[in-house]
C-alpha cells in the first residue's frame, strides 16, 4: 500500500468496470439527419480490453485528491457542499483531470488515465451488432438522463438515472449531466472525408452532453470539443485504465457476464438464480432488472461463486454464448 493510498477511504476510489475486447460500431450512419458530419460514417472498431469508471468522478472522490495533495480546489469553500458530494465534479480542466489521474496512479500502483473517445463510445453503446443512439435501446423517452429538457438546471447525483439509462456494460451516467473529457484530440475519423479548421491538436474531445444541452447532443456518437485548459460548470470526467490480461481485473468474470444476465433474464428469473445459488433475494438492495443483475453478481463475487453463477446461467440459456 502506498503512502497516499493509506490516507484514502476505499469509497474515494472510482469503481471500475471491465470492457472486453469486442468489435463495436463507432459513429453515425451517413444518412442520419440528426448526426453531424464530424461523427460520420459509422465504422467498425476493435479495441483491446480496458476498464472504465462506472460513474464520472464525483465531488467526494475529487475532494479526497484535494485533501491529500492540497491541489487548487474547484470549489469556493475548498470543499464541495455536503449535498453535492455524489454529484460529478465540474469546473475541472483536461489538465487538472490528468493531474488527478496521475495522483490516482501513484496511490494505487495502477496506471489511470482518461478514456479515449473510442473507449468512451464503446462503453456507452456496447459491442456489435449494437447500433443504438442512446445507452438505452428504445427511442428518445424522457426522464432517462439529465439534459436541458428536465429543467433541473444543474448537476444531479451520478447514479440518479442508473436504473433507466445504464449502458449495456452497466456504465452509469454516460449521457447528460456533464460532458466528459477524453484523451483524444479532435480530429477526422480515418474512414471520413470530412474536414474542419478545428481538427488538429488544439481541442480535446468531450462526450455525453450535459444538463445544459438538449437530448440530441447527448447521443452516443455526438462529439464536443474544448481546449485543454477550459473549465465549465457542465464539464467533468471519468477515468480509465489498462488491462494487461483479462484476469488482471479480479472481477473479470463478473463484469463479463453482467450484460448477458441483464439482457436475457427477467426479474423473476434472477430471483430463481438467487434461490438456486443460496443468495438471499430479499437482501439484494435493488428493484430493477439492471440493478438486480448487478447486485446478484456482486453477492456471488463476495461468496466466491461466480463460476457457479455462470454454470447455472449456461444451463438456463444454452443457446447464448457466455
């Protein structure tokens, strides 16, 4: 344990989710009238395994960094208001987000960084054949994320919309609330002939839209841009890290199986899985299919019976690739 890590509560470290090396669709179709030219055409991308934060970095997590390093604070009173602790940190530049990642790397002994825009988009959309516009798979229904339409006019807790808008991998708060810094410079896709005077090494790509934008700007493929030193009350970030091997992540099996359970098992079937595995269904602090799936997997992980869960799922759904 490092000197920094010993001073920080485990809750102050971002929870990381494993994203397996699977091809995915990047960008928007050429004939998509809602899409901008800078996000076309849709094209296949293959990435290596990586991990990404389940939620954007919160005020509480960033405050832990400030408390240890005495780095300049984004809040007037040096600490965030108590009622905003679980909101995403904002008014943090790309440069400051990188400093946070460097500190987190030193504190944990693992290399933390900002995600690339490719990693961000895959974590939001899921693997092929997924081509969804939003992290949810049905239309543009309201009240699924914090955009201008909600009328809230500011940030919300990073888990507020998790049960209705988590990505296929279980990543929360990717759309709306705050734009998120990525590691990528704003440039032309390799498959595109679109050109812009803004392309180059001047702007960093931001993704996800914010409370200050309409839902149309929160589409998964939508690309925003800011200069690295810019700070805004609607601009935050989440972290990512490398995976040397798939088993580098102790929760590899749990994170790998979560999207499949969430998609192919309803609430009653998840209850049945819990019963057969000896997990008390009533003790799972969740009520939707997404959250029940996650809590079941976490319970099995704590009990060391993830392998049993996978075997049971294979028996229940023999035609699904696990």
